[in-house]
């Protein structure tokens, strides 16, 4: 199984990517310390900043778990949600950050776009089921919803 932490930021990505300085993170879950934290978009980087600043967040981790999921053709895959967040009120979230367009069914029949949409739906269904079984909440944040957290 590939470890998600082995996937390095891409220089040719359409999204801003890089590393978070873990020495500056005060709220990392103990199990996340000493592991690289890669942000794969500017929204992920902003979310990390919000987690660190928010008095509602007790602790957080980046790509902390692996969830197995199946595609409609029966093939098996692994999904690493972007974040886990434990709140001071006891709530626990698994968070995926995606562009809004990737959360909506495509209006056109581009093969790649449709496959990405189906793949995301399969991942998120598995995450929802895993979260429900473990008392967590699965949350998808987009550029529209994350703005409300950060301001």
C-alpha cells in the first residue's frame, strides 16, 4: 500500500502546494507529530491555519487515516481524507477539502471529469460510513464553505 505521506507536492500542479512547518503547530494530534504535513491546495493551508488559531479546535491531523473503498467495477482502493479535527466540545470531524466544482455532478460527459466525480462519490460514501460507525462526522469543505470558517 502506498503511504500518502510519500506523495510529495507537485511543482506543475494547478494548486498551490508545499509543506507545513510542524514545529510551529501547537495543536497537532500526538500521533501526527514527526510526520510531514503537505498542503495540496491554498485552501488546505488556510484550513491548517484556522485549526491552529481557532479556540474551538483542540487538536488536528493531516491525512491521518486510510479508508478502503470500492468502485462500481468492484476494484478496491484506499482513501486518505485531508484532515481529522477534534473540537473542544468533543465533536470529531473527518474533513475533505475540494473545489466546489468537484463536488457537483458534471454537466458534460467528459470521461475524466465523470470518473473523478464517481471516484469522489465512492470515497465519500465509504468515509461517511466509517465516520458513522466510529462517532465522527464526515465534512466536505469547499472554497465557499471554508471561507465562513476562516473569517
